[in-house]
C-alpha cells in the first residue's frame, strides 16, 4: 500500500468514528432501520439528496428530524399539500411602502436541511420549485439569484404512488436525488422495542455530534478518496448495461424503457467513496459499489409497461446486472 492511500486510510478512520457516533445518537430514537440511517449518512457526506419512500407510520419524518438534531445545522420542514405554491418554498418579493421599493423575503428552503414531507402530495409545479435548489444550490426569486447555505440537503419523503391523493414525481425531479430509499415494516422484536420506547413517557434526547464545519470537511475529503480506473470502468459498465442490456447478454430485453443517466455514474462513485469512508478506508472496493448500487439506480431505471405488468421491479433488474457484469 502506497503512502498516499495509507494517509487517506488514517483520515477515513477518524471520520468513520465520528459518523458512527452520529449513527449511535440516531439509534437512540430510531429502532431497527440501521441500513437506512447509514445511507442517510452516506448521502450527507456525498453532498447528495435523498428520497425516502414507505407507507405512513414508518418514522420517515422522525428519522430525518432526528438526523438534523444530531448535527449543528439549521432545519426546516415543508409539509407538501395540494394547495402549496412555489413561492411558499422559495420565497418572494414584497413591496415595502416605507422605502417605496421591493424587498426579497426568503422562503424556508434557505436552510441546511430541508425536509420535504410527503413531496408527492403537491402537484408537479410545486415539486419543480426544488429543481434549481437541488442541482445548482441556488434559488431565483423574480430575477434575483441567491445562493443557499452550505451544507444543503433535501430529504424528501413520499408514500407509494398507489396511495390516495398523490402525484407522480417527474423523472427530472427524481433524477436529482442521489438515493431512493425504501422503508419496510419493522420486525416483530423491533416493534416491541418501539412500543417500549414510545409508550412509557420517557423523553429521549439526542446529542449534537457534528458541526457544519466538520460536515463540509467530510464532503471535501470524500472527493479525495481513491477510486482506481478499474472501479470507474466497472461503474460505467453497470450504468451502460441499463441502457444496452443486449450488449451484455442480459435477459431483460423489453423490461427497461430508459436506462440510467450519467448522473447515476457520478453518484455511484461518490456513494461508493462515502461507503469506503464510513468503513474506515481511503480507497474504493467493488463491494462499496455493490452496496449502494440499488439505492442509486432504482429510481433511474424506468421500466416498461410490460415489465410492470409482469410485476418486475427495478431492484430485480439491477440485481441481474450486478450478477452479470464482471467484478474487477
């Protein structure tokens, strides 16, 4: 192992311990969702956004709120409803009679952590108000462009599309999310623990373990983690297989309407680097890519009507691709 990677390993090990402390604090409140919590931390240090999907009552909102409480960052919750307007999110200009001029009133999006709660209950016009903020980290209000604070992260929750009173998110909106995480029901033992924890009148407090400065440092260090050219080629092949499955002799013809965009390749590498960091390594292994592949790709692989009729899922398609593509 060369000196540069050894130095990266030392720094990664230090950051890994700090991230494990955050995970431990969140686990004081959230029961049995360790994998989801870890993915939220991966997105945080990758400077990405997260879409969390699950039926009501699975602590999606509580999880995001608890994450923000464990960090010294500002937090805002936006409850998406059918009557919400874009200006309710980004802000607007109002006329100041005293000064005979217009002044800008910033919306709640001007904060570090934005919880877009039940994002698919608002119409697409409102959902698209987040597009510029998520991609360019800035907001335009009637011709004036304002930068957003650092770090900036959107954590959106949604109920499954089949639920009553929901709007499907536009593909351009969905592609801005680094991860799409699926939350399932807790196990029987976890449910007993949840009952114990929340029906005994016990107040659980979460300690703030990471500062804004530390988060930005981790995000900058994540870019420096070493990814070999073979890892990059492996990621490029995985993404290319979603577009041209016939080239890789994959038996999924007719199942994929659209493959993943180049943005998927970027997030796969950044997420793999973050996975290496949280495990105390300064270099990426193929296992890091596999660990995050489904979460990065599941909302970017658009299935055909035929595949949906056969009850195929994006995760099944991605698993077939991972099994087929040769690991470096």
